[in-house]
């Protein structure tokens, strides 16, 4: 949990009491108030050498604040204990949010070295708070005597969540077990960081270099141009074509390249990352699973999955498996039908995993006369972004105003002031393009979450959305595939969850909700991206400005559920793999390769498809940055919610104000101030039904 909080008087006194040896270097931008507009991070002033001193001082300040809570002679109350705790650690929150977000987007050897140096101290610091017996006693006292205070619903929620987090953080463990608990957390902090670094290094380590133009047959011209530009970055490959394992390079190659041997080569490089060699993650996986299982046992849970899910909507592994398998078996059957179709097209050559996307695209073009390359010309990134902004404006009255007055952490980042009712309610950073220093994938994060100070001032959120879209080539802008269009809307949906937050306490605000609920705001936004009514508003040719032809829209609708077998099978295969790893109840050595193979065989996965993420590069579940361990199922769980929720918009109108207001006030504004199912029912009037999801995916 990320804490972003205000500086207390105690912390100020600590700074003043520093002797000369420990005197703070006030040229460090973390040690002075940020005078930037809206108090955004002064990225232009922050240097690598500023982080470690700021981390150390941030931890010292929060320790002093915690000690002040403990030393308070007054009877423990919500205000002097629970609220004081939630508002502690402002400096540590500031430096953590900047450092770890920049680490994921602009990594370097120096940044990775800092991460390695600080990960264990940060883990120990968190444990020192969570396992502080005196602090927990005060929290417990307030919890057990809460009827003495007239707490509002949000205060009660904060009290419940704080108490629960202490218990889940080991506060009830006997002293000798607490020591082992701390050791486990520190070991995990190092292991997950190493896992992440290995994936980034392995991804950047491979290049498919093509020097024969015939091997480019089938590839769209813009992909070829991008590969030529990539090659020109290195004098050893100038004049050739280079393809990488970043999705904007990898996926089109697998979709379009006629050269089957080259498709196999790049696919094998992608799917074998970190499985052996100098970036091998297998031993790390074994250690992570064993440590997580041991920690769960210490806390009284049979498995890590049971521990994680106890705090999610799903509650139990049984409920997760039941949902996943309801989608898995019809999806697998659909994938087998797709395989039969592709094999017929391929002839005698048996379909292999590196062929699947190629034949998917080939038959899409033949059956539906829909070519992704032609379609992409109507989806330049700036127009797609305008479409997302337009939807947010019509649903929630938001306006997005680009500003160049704010510092950025990379030259390609674009910043927007987000306005509602002529008031700036948030700042939005958009980081669109792939680069070698950036982690793969797409995500939303925050440099500051929304909250209100004790004096009542609303601190607006500073949100960042990160993508890995193809870079512009020459005068040609970045042109997006339909999948990338949906990704833009998806992550933008996450940003709305953060931007529209209306909460008092930072730990409850915005996206600080359970993993199987957090994807609802993002996934529901995808529905607008390909709705015909919306496409006519934003999908425009990047050269002529022509609105996407009706014939194209009709073809997109006819495609419908084509390819949903593959899409759902690879997603749920990864979800089942995650659950199987984290449902282990015995602490034993495992061989990840053998474990994964046995898992996929158990569920009947066909050889022609692999999980969306194989174990050695499954960052969602084996790094702390993403935090989806025993939680990757959340995409499918939230898909049930989003399909059911969008039914309300289809019934009442895509821009029906009453429906939009209900979604905003009950879901987007509430954060974790109310139980997730309670929030959903308040919006929808009933619990979600899986039928709309199965229907949408053609799996009924």
C-alpha cells in the first residue's frame, strides 16, 4: 500500500534537531516544498543521487511520527491514532511514488542499483510499523471501542481496514514468528525486484536482425519502417531491419511475416525469456512461492491464495476456480474450432504457436475483408486519445487541457490539466511510446493520490498512464491496432478512477480497492472504444481526416467474437497457472517448467497456445510492482462486472447522464470507502450476472 501524506509537526522538529553530521542537504528537491504548479514532482530538478538520502530521511520522519502516536498520553482515539497513522509519512510517500514510477519507465543501471539498495530497508521499515506491538495495541483499542466515537461511514471503513491490515501484516504473531515474518518480507522484496530486472534485461537483450528484404514479405510498410529506424540506432545494424520483443514490434511480426522460420525464431526468443541463461528466473520463482506459502502459514492460512483472496471480492480460491472454469471450457472449445479452421488453411504443415496469430490475421482478412494495417490508418494515437477524452467529457463532464508548463520525466510525456465545472480536479501524464528503458505492457499509476488534509483542503490527484505503443516513424504518427485502441481506453479508464476520487483518506482513495474490483472502471471503458456511435466521432484517417467508412465499421461488427477462443484461453491459462502456484499448501521445491506443463495438461490446454505469460516472465504475479499474485483472475472477475455494468448503458443510452452519474458516484468517486459488492449493487441495483460476459465473448 502506498502512503502519500502530509508533513507533521513531529517530523519538522526532527529535521530541526539534526546535528551537523546528519544535516539535510537542502538542495535535494525532496527536502523543500514543491513550488511547481499543482505541486507536481519537479522532475527537472530530481537526480539519481537525491533518492537514497530522501528515502532514508523519509523513513526517519515516519518513525518519529509513529513514535509520537505511541507516546501520546491520551486515550487512543480515531483522531490521535488511526487518522494520525494514515496521514504519516509524507516525505516517504513522495520519494517512493517518484522513484518507483520512474524506475518502471526510465530504468537505468543507477536506478536499478538504488532499487536494490533500498528494497530491504523499505521492507524492514514497513514491518517495523506493522509489527509494532504498542502501535497495534492502540489501533486495537480504538477498534474494540469504536462505539464510543461518532464515526462516519468513511471513518469506520478506515478503522476496519487499518485494523485488518495490521492483523494481515503479522501484528498478532508471537515475537519469534514476527522475526521470521520480517525475514520473509525482506527476502521477497529482493527476489521480486531481481525477477523484474531480469525480465527487462532479457527483453532488451534480444534482437531479430534481418538483412534480406525478402524476409520482410507480408509485413505492413509502417512496421518495416519502424524496424529500419530501430536498426539505425546501432551502427552494426544500420541499413538492416531490427525487430525486438517489445509488443509493437513482436506482435505485428507474428501476425504478418510470411517467413515462418523467422516467426518461429522471434517467438522462441519471446517465450523462452528468463528460462535458463544469465537472466534465469526459475530458482527465484521457487523461492518466491516457498516464502509466500510459509508466510501464509504463519498467518493461519493454508496457502498464499487463501491469504490474498480473503481480502478480495472473491474471498476463496474455490470461488475463483469456479468462475475461471465457467469461461475456460467454452473458450477452449472455441479455440479448438479456431485451430481446425487455421489448420485447414495451413494445409499439411501442423499449426504451431508461432503460426496462430498469422493465420488469425490471414483468415480475418479473407472472411471479413478486414485488414488490420488498413484499419490502423484510422487510429492515429492522437485521435484515439481525443476519442477517450470525448467519452469522458460526455459521461462525466471532464475537459482535458494540454499544458507545457509542468516538468516531465521524459521528453515524450504529454501532460494535461483535467477540469470539471471549470475547476482543475487532477493532472494527467500520458507516456505513449516504447523505449528500452521502459517496462513492457501498459499501466496506470499515480504520483499523488487524491485525499483531503485535516484542514479540509482537497489535494488533487497527479495520475500517470504508461503505454508501449509503436513510435512515430518519420512524418507518420503512431498508428494503433484495435487491441491497442482498447488498451488506450482501458488504462484511461483506470485514470478516471483516480481522477474522479472523492475521499478523505489517501489509503482508501482512488484505485486502492481489491484486485478483482480495480479492473472494472478500466474494462468498462473499453466498450466505448469500438461502439459504432463512438467510432464515427473519433476514428479519422491520419492523412485525410476522413471519418472511418461505414463499411469498415460494419466489418468490425461482423468480426464480433472472432478470435475470442485464443484471447480467452491464453488469459485464463495464465490465471489458472497463477492460482495453481499460489494454492500450494506444502512448502517444497518446485520446478517451474514441469509445474507449468503439468498445470496446463491438467486443464487441457492445446499445444498450439501458451499462457499469456509463461512463468519465468510472469511479472504480474512475481514482482511487487504489479501485485497480482493470486490475483490475475481479477481481469476475468472484473470482466463479469464490466459486461453486466455496460448492459445498463446499453439499456439507457451510451451517454445517459443518470447512468453515468450513478457509475461515477457509486464506483469512481468512492474508492475503498465502501465494500466493493455494496458499491456495485448501489450502481446496478443487483449483483452481477455472468451471462452478458459469455454472450459478448460468444461463449454461450
